[in-house]
């Protein structure tokens, strides 16, 4: 996993609440057996006017000029600004894969759905929670100023604006550690093999039917 | 100290804990074709093995055709995904119910049906509706693909304990009011993010009197309320359902298991972080009108008017939903005509669901404006049982199609889908934009209500037909 330390990037505003994972990456793209290549189909149904299918050449498709990510001013954005309950719906990890492949490394919203939130950390994306008023203010700032950038610093847990404002955010210590160092969870867990084996023996003695 | 069911299940699986993050031991891992290929690939690349092969059970369900399967899968990309699962199961020694096995079906239907889901278990699957299995007094939730790989390699999940919410439904559900209506009414009350950060326990006399099928429907929808896990305490209904199932324990082990299982309920006086109470008598048959399960009302209600909403984010959401759904504010729900009907999905495709829908459809005809009404059983065994009871004849005589088991039009990854603008009465669980096909318009209902709508050609109060 790619480490996340500091990010200075263009902010793209997606002004909708309850953006679900079906919207982030429609199901026809879930047929892939790979982890990469989902970026061109992120937000597919909003981003294009015609219907997308895996395997077709996206560069030949009809772009929806009204969709915010298609506006030239947000080209190259690496920070997604959005509203409540982002990432609700299915557990598909294709959603963070698509956002990452598109180029987003951080998301800012007032709240997220649990599974999506968790999946972000496993893929080197930092989902930041800021309160709704702050998010509102950021939407206005982005709107007002073409090329608006924010700096996200994971070590100090702050989001910093060009005019010197700094907003602190919370992040779980273990997740922060993994993200800062790009650590793979499996390797970390396997450091506790003995604990797992000990537990398993005890568990099997108590409920042998679980091991049939 | 009095413990909640969630406390009991969580605490009994903690391998180790550090700074509030636990390593939780996983008893059952269910696997399907969509969220597993990248996990198996990860294991292969790292040279890792499965920690406990017997804990894994695999089945293809999302991509499989629901029509004749003798020719295999026509779509080459879907076929590759199913073949990849087959190959991975061979390579890693995992038990798989393959597409043409009569035990094949939707992963959340076959787990319980086989007794592979048992009380007291931790159950995971790379699918958000894994919450279904909580109906058995198990701790079950959906995980992402990285976690699928993690559980495969370590038998554990890195997990923080959630808060506990109790949803208490006391009283008696009216005739024609089902577990699905309870689920939708709950989501209508607390919203799709209302359960975020919580594990929900459903309790109260109305829940106790639900069958296992009904409890599964309810726990299945816990994720639509934002909760990763839903659960119901164990009682005789749970135990009777499991007896004699292929993966359930037998003889002395069964007796020992039952003694333990009977302890799996919240203790009297256990405290919850949140309690939500509903009166069973207040719940009417529900119909969603929008693009989120919380956009729901009773059958005798109307499509809402965005003008009446003061919160601008919510008003915008309603306006966008009505536009997508092609609905006018204040339209009576019963005046909405439909084009298609889908009875199926891990929410409502079990034998009891099919019986209920068949009872409504019996001796009637699908209305002429309905282009397609399909019934997709949850598993091969449900299908066989239904055919033995003659339900297939009832549906076919009424003009429904009778299909092979799978996820089908719940998410339209196979050939079953809505065309742009088509309106569907669906027993599935998500009415998001494009869920059942790009531009498709989904209204979530119970199986009874779906069958009633099929016959009437528009939504109708099924209670007038019983
Ligand atoms: S039936 Fe629908 S919700 Fe259930 S597992 Fe299949 S696709 Fe997911």
C-alpha cells in the first residue's frame, strides 16, 4: 500500500449527500478480476451521457459537460469534497479502488458509511471528517476560487487552507500508523500468530462444532 | 454485569486487543465471485495459504444467468469471473457450490439453509448484506476485499467494537404486514445513516414471533440503516430451524451447542447506547418512492412535496430523487403504475417469501401493462421446495416467469435488468440510481406487495386482496 503523509492538491466539490457505492462505480465494472483500471469509470453514470460497459474505449464516449468532475478547473484534483454519508451501500472495495485510480488520495466530508470508510484506509486513501459547517465553508471557498488547493497533513492531523486556516481532524492511532508507513495489515496481524493459535485451541475446546 | 448479545458475541471472539482495536477471530467465511478474485490473487502473490480451509464456503451468485444454464454463461466477462472463482477454489481447496449444483444460490440464502451459519459464530463475507446471518444470534457483517484476504490469511479481522442499538418492536403485526415492512419503517424512522457506528439488535414481541425467514429479511436490511451488523437473540424458533441442516452439529455436539446457544440473548437490564421503539400496530405496508431506502412511505401515503422540506440539502435530495424517479410531488402511491416486477434477492427469496407472493398471485393474472414479472428463488433448494409445493405453477399460470437462483435483477450484473425509465416493484434492498439497470426506477416492497402490484399493474394495498 502506498503511504500517505502530506498532500497538497486541487479540491473537487461533489455537492451531494448519500453518494452510494453504486454511483461511485456501477456494478458492470465489478466483473473485473483486477484491482486497477477502475478510474475511467469512477462515477460512470454521472460522468458520461452514454452507457458504459467494461472493455469499451472510454475516450470515445460522450462526456457529460455538466458533471462537476468534467469541468476543466477540477482536472487533476486529488482531494474530493463531499457531503454526509458518503460511500453508503455495498461493501465493494472497487469504490476506493476507482477513486484512487482516478487520482483521489483524500476525501473530506461530514460523515461516511462504515464499510467504505474502513476500505479507504486499506487502500491508502485518507477519509477526513470535518464538521458540516466547515465543509460548507470549504464548498464556498472552492466555488469562489479556481484552482483552489488544500494541504492535508496526516502527521499533524490538519487540513490547511491557502489563507492560513487550519482544521484539525481525528484519526484512529493504528490506522494513522499504517497509513503513514504504508503498512500491510496482514503482515502486522501475522506477528501475532501465537495468540491466534492459542485462541483457536481454546475456542475449539469450548465449541467443537464450529470446527467440523 | 448484564451484557448485550453484541457484547457476548464480540467479547467471546477477541484474540487480542490494543488501544481499543481488537483482533477478532472469524468462524465462518462465505465467499462469492465478485469480491474474492483480488483477495485470492493477493494471497498467491504473497505466497500465503488459507488459515483454516474448512471455515470457507464459496458460491457464485451475482453473475450467474437465471435462464437456462446448460450453455454456460454467455457474457465472457461474467464467465471469466465465475471461472476464476472455480479455479481459485480448486487451487486453495475450498468447498464451492458451483453454478449447476442444486445447492447453489445467493450466498446469504445458502449459508443459513446449509446450517453453515450457526448461533454464536462470527460470520464474514465480502458483501454488505452479510448482516443477514445475524438473525441466528451470530455476529455477521460485510467486509471489503482487503479484509477478505486478511481473513483468509489470518482467520482474523481487525475490528473496533461498535456501539449497541436496540430496536424494539412490541405488539402484533397486522395481516399483510411483513418483516420487510418493519425494516423499511425502521429505515424511514432512523434514516440510512441512523445505524452508522452501531450494531443493531432487533427485539420485542413482534420480532420474537417472526419466523427465521422474517428475521433474516430484517437483519439483511440493517446495512441499509447504516449498521454493519444486525442481530436477533436465539430462541426455539432459531434452534428448530437449524436442526438437521447439513452443516449443523449432531448428537452430543448438538445438545451441547443448544445449551450454549440458549445463552445468546441480551441479559435483562443490559444497557444499549441507543434504543428505538416502534409499535407493531402502527406499521403499514411500505413502498419506497425515491433513490434511497429511507425515502419510504406507507401504501396509503403520497409522494412527498419538496416544498415542504426546510433543510436545503434534504430538499435538493428529494427534488433530484423525484426527477430521477419520474414522479410528481403529492401523487398517491397507489396511483403509480409499474412496468416490471422482481421477486427475489437475499432480502426476500426464501420459501416463505415465495409462498406469501404465490398466495396473492393465485388464480389471478399479471396486469397487461406489466412487461415482465419474474420470480427468482434464492437457491436451488428453495426452488425445488417451491416446485414440490406447486408454487411454480401458481406463478406461471398467473403470467410470472420462474427462474434459476441468483442475485439477478437485485443489482443487474447478469442479463436481468431494467431499461432506462422502466419502473419496477422489487423485493430487493436498494433503490439507488441505476441499481437495477441504468435509468431504472426501483420501488422496494415486500413479496406480498410486489405480487399485488403485478396483478393490479400499480401499487395497491395488499390487505385489500387477502
Ligand atoms: S441478492 Fe442483491 S443484495 Fe443480495 S447479495 Fe445478491 S446482489 Fe447483493
